[in-house]
C-alpha cells in the first residue's frame, strides 16, 4: 500500500479511505436560488465514485447576499436541504467523506448578482462594499453556524470554512482590507476573532463527531504570511478543528515576500505543531509523482483541483499507475462532457487559460 492509499483518521467523524481530497471547485451549475442541480449532483458524485477519499462541494454561500458566482450552490435556507441530502447520501454510498464548504464572498459579491450593496469588514471604495455593523458580524457568525447545522441535517460528515482567496473571512484576516476599530479589527488576533467564534458556534450546535476544517491562503489579497502562519498555529493548538486545507497555488513554490525566500511556502506550515490536526495542500498537484512529493514534504493529504476536473477517477488512475499525470491541455468540450461537466461548467472553464480547446469555425 502506498502512502496515498493509506487511510487517514480525524479527531471527529469517520476517517478517509485514502489521501485524495476533491478541491472545492466553482462550477456555476446549480439553480439561481442556490438549490442543487442534477448537473452539479452528477459532477460531484462522479468524483466520489472515482475514488476520492473526501468529496467537497464548491463554495456554498451562507447568506443570500454573500453569493459570489452565478449558479452557486446555496446553504443559507432550509429549501437547500433536500438537494444536499440527496448529494450527501450518494457521496457516502461510494465510501467518500462528504463535506460542504461554507462561504461568503463579502466585497467580492457582484452587486448586479446579489441586488444590493456587498458587505465587507470595512467600507471599501474599490468595490463599493459597505462595512458590516457589529450586529451584522454577529449575524454572519450565526449564519455560518446555521449553515453547518443544515449540512449536518443533510447527512454530511462535516464542513470546511472558506477563509481563503479574499472572501469575507480572509477579508477580516487582512490588515489592508479590515480597517475596523472594534473587537473584530486592529490586531491580528482581533481580525481572526470571527473565524474562531464561528468554529466555537459550529462545535456548540453540531453533534460531537461532526468534522470541521478550515481553508486558508497565506498570500495575496492583503494577507501576510507570518500572520496566517500564526492563525494556522492557533487553529491547531486550539484542537477544535480536524484539518487545515492550505491553498498555495503551487505546493513547491517559494513565498512571494522577498524576506521569506529560500524555503518553500509549504514548509512555513508543515513545521507547525499540529496537535493532532491534519494538514493538506492544494496547488499544481497534477500527477501521482507530485502527490507523493506533497506527502513527502510533510502534508497528510492532497487537495486535487485541475486534475479532478480532467479525470473524475484521478485517485483510481494514480493507484493503478503511480506515474499517471493528467491529460495534456487543452482538451475538447466533448472530453469534459464525458468527465461530467455540463455546458455551463465547460464555458466557465474557458476562463482558465489554455484549458478548453478553441473550436474550429
């Protein structure tokens, strides 16, 4: 048995049958009101059937005004539970760990999409977003926790809090974006307060074996590597989460900050005291070789994005052929349809440079 094929236990809930995790991938396939569509159901359950130890939804928004994309999956109302229950049941039928990623786009919510002024920790001139009141921050915490309860009711094994990529939790973490002067702004500890309070509420309101993960990104969007490293260490020391999912863009790259060069970005997190918390990473893991190198670098699991779009059964292929690498790009729309992508998802993937082949006139 290779390291990638070994099971992985968590503090809470059942463990993973292997170390392959499906990344939370935007796909724009669900209904306008956030209900799960047949197209998104097919896309995700094909990955569960294809051998992923953990199958994660796209970012699912916890407030209607937190929507970030057309066709985004919702978890902000009870009307979403029926579709989510169907999804969780089928994912788990294939012995895959079922997770909903909880999300709010904050200042990145397009006004034209949500029909109102987007929210942000502070007024933001560039996006036109307005600052949340302290009461609205409390409501946001409650809505994240309520979304976790819906995921639990639907039968999911756990949730992941999206604290990366410049969305609302990352906006709070950013010293550039977050200019608040109350208990949710100022010091790095205050800026991280909302994340820890959400985790606390999820733990209080969900069953004792409910699994909780957090996704962080340590660069861009006004984030500072040292500050995110401290947040990561606090999350691990607190023992309230099960895993940390680091979105690194490239697992083997050096940090962007000049003063931090000379080591890999990954090593800034693999050397932390984990206290039983599992650590995974996403970023250009495109083959069996890069996946093994990721585990050798100190991660517990690998988070697969692009290769999972190209191969619904990427884990099975790597287990059968340790040297397997994803298909050469670009690929045709027909190829992606066979891999479970709808026309809508294929059109979204055209935004990724050199991913979908240009059709001849």
